[in-house]
C-alpha cells in the first residue's frame, strides 16, 4: 500500500454548502485537484445544475466553487490506499471539519458516496443532521443518479439550506 495525501479544502468565509468526498482518485492526485478523472461525473453534474460549462482549468474550477458558495473537501486527508479504491483506505488521517466550519457559513453537507458519509458519521456524529448521502459520482458507481444530485442541490440552494 502507498501512503497518499489529499488536497486542502476549497472554501471561503461565504461558503454555505460543503461537498465532501472520501479521498482523491489516482487521476485526481495526478493533476493535484478534485475529481480529475474525466469520466467522473462530479463537475458535469454540479456545473450543469447551475447551467454552466465545466471549467477546464483548476483555477477556474476553484472560482466556480467559491462564486457558488460551495466548499469542497475530502473527509480523509491522508491514508494508505491501493489505487483509487475507497475500500482499500487504511490508516486514515481525518480532515479537521470543525476548523472548516469555524471559518465558513456551512449549513449543509452533501457526501459524495457512502464511504464519505460513513467516515463523517463515525468521526463527526454531531454533523450528521446537516448531511445527506448521495450516490458517488465515480465512474465505478453504476448506481449514480444525476437526478438525485440535482434534487439535493435544489434543496440546498433553492430551499434555504445553502442559498
């Protein structure tokens, strides 16, 4: 197993929604930014919700997130992992979510997949009432549903949860 390190969070003091993944995939670690696998549905889904094209550059993706008051992070900041498999995560170091919450206005968490939700639940049970488990946007997930994601984003932004 290889020890791998994730990325710092993308957020600012105006961030209202946290999208929380588990740990970056190999393609993401290669480009040093979130959801770097072109087959991953994350960027198409979230940008599409707002009617925007997917930015090509990392700086433009950051700008999109901040402009839309979205924070992005992974619950695991470093771990031993085989490839990109969440099931192989071992010896994980967990993100300091309370520090993030102290610096932003986050009122809702969307967990990108079951592993992110399970780790959030295990390490931060007090945050679970703010969280929703969504189907992973990973290309390895055959049960992905863009409609479920759109509904969660609609709830977060149009019904007051993050908007």
